[in-house]
C-alpha cells in the first residue's frame, strides 16, 4: 500500500468515486464494505477519497465484495466521468 | 510496489498475461513497453510473470502505453481466461 500518490493519477480518483458509488448503491456503510472485502474501514475511506493508490489485489477484493468484475469497477468510474464531462 | 503476493490473486496473473498479449500484439519488446510506460524493464517482466502486484498507477501507465483503457486491460486478461476454460 503506497501513501498519497505523487503525480496526477486520474484512475485513482475515479476508482475511489466508483467504489463509493457502488457501495452506496448497495446501501452499505464503509464498515460493511470493509467486512465484506476483508479490508480496513479507514483504508476504504482513503481509497474512496483517492488519497491512496490501491493495488490489483485490493481492486480484486473490492470488486468481489461489490459483486462486479475488476474491469467493471474501473470502467464504472470512467463512464461516470464521461457523463459528467 | 509489493513483492510476491501472498494469497491467490487471480487478477495479478491474468493482468500479467494481458499485458504480455497486448505488448506482443503491438510487436513490442519489454524494453519498448518500458520506455513507453516510463517503467523499469525488469519490472515489466515481473508484472507479465505475475510475481509482483501492480498498483492502479502502474495499471494506468501500462494501459496508456498499450493504447487501451485500464478497464480493457483488466478485461482482456479475464476474457482470454474464459476462452481457454
């Protein structure tokens, strides 16, 4: 787990927003997502705020918990960005 | 960048094969992909062999170099797995 990312990494920001949107769509708290993904609740918060850079292993855990594929989890963020542009 | 991943992480393996397949489809060496993605050549080799866990920042760099979206890069590996299953 690396800390705040140095350069601009659009994917980290959109991934965080995607995790939050899918979590809220399920009506889950960060606590519940943390339990279902076997991750730490505060780390979920950091991911959603885009202040940490998730690894593929974390992406896989969150996708499984949110019942989407890892690719969908990445695409979800990107597609929402496109709609709002 | 974390070293060899502890538990089974299917995504890390399929991601590596996906990077290799897309690189080879472009006719690129690992050296060329390293230059185009601003990553280290030996790190590219480790990613392709699935022995390191890439971060989202690395996924973004490789997707840009390989001219696909990050989601496509993840989906590419998964779809190839499905075909071979």
